[in-house]
C-alpha cells in the first residue's frame, strides 16, 4: 500500500499475537483468519493453529462467506495462490530454485534423489495448499507415451477419489519440471488446472494433454520460444511421472544466411 496502511515490519503486531495466544489457550477449537492485502509474518502463533484461513480482502460478502466456511455450511476448496513466508525477506515464488527453500522437490534432476537431511523450508505454507472438510486421494498417474517427438502430444491421466464423508470440490494442479535447460529452468511450473465436484466415495479420471510448443518451451534471450530435447517430470498431487521430449533437434530451423 502507498500512504495509509504502509508498515515497516511485516510481523503480526504484538497485541494481535497476544489475542491469538489468548484464544488458543482457552481450550476451545480455534481457527486463525488473516484479513489483509499482504501476508503478515505469523510463524510465532501459526504453529498452534489447527487451521488458518487466508481471506485476503474479501469485500462486502466476506463475512458471510467466512461464517459459512467456519460453521461447516460450505466446504472450502480454495488453493493458496502464493507461497506464505515464514520470515520477512524470505519470500519465494512457487517455482523457486531448488535450494533450502524446498522440502518437497529435493528429488529435482537426475542423481539428486538422496540428499540426506533436508533443510527447513523458508515458506510457512506452499503454493497450492488448501484445506477441506473432506479428503482426496490421487492415484494411478499414467502417460500415453514415455517419449514425445515432433509436434505430437502426450495424454496424462490421474484418478482422483473423494475419500471423505462429505461432498467437496478439488482443484487439480498439474506441474511440469524441465530437468535441464540451456537457460536454468524453474523447479516447477503450473501448466494446467481443473476444479470438479466429487460426491463422497466418488472417483473420477482427469486428463491433461501435454503439447510441446505450449507446455515444454520457454522464451530464449531473443524472446523467441525455445524447445529443447530432454527429460521432463510431471507432478499432480503426490503422483509423478517422467517422460522425454526428443523432437527439437529434428525440427531445429536452419540459421539464416546472408547474401
């Protein structure tokens, strides 16, 4: 914010932290609700919060929406659209580098599957995290082929099951990792998402069609799309599959020659 609302410390103010601690010490179930235009540092009180709702700036209908979620009338299905930092100065994008920021993606790249003890993440909560009054299970991620060439496509399918006792919506997020690139690639990029309703016990197969030019390329220094041969990893939920693209060399355009 510019003007009214500017702060020089992102930490949740002491009086609000004390209010949270008082509520937590009451012995009653507590839910921490964050309302604001920026993420405050809440690590000192977040650890004892069974659930946290990031409401942002919810507008005129926000009070009713929050009341319906807390009371259980509405089953929430939102996913956090950013990584929530643990400390000021440690804000990382969801496609952050593969370093101490990451706990879940330490298997990035060939030969890095075993790293021993993992460092503590600098994010309080990862991008795409979201709670629900039901639970979902991902299984049987399959690819139509393990090698993609030319302008062909690969069809990925995954089975999602509502394993809880309540109806709910699940946003299925598909991430792709380009393991090696001429220009260093992000750890992961969100390439496709889809939200669907599930009845209790219902299973459904969801699909993502991977198109090389759209999903595997990236802008080179010249601004043109660069599509390279190599291995890619597809992740959805707790599932992952690896495939190879092998069509860039055969399609590489010849350099222009002067007269």
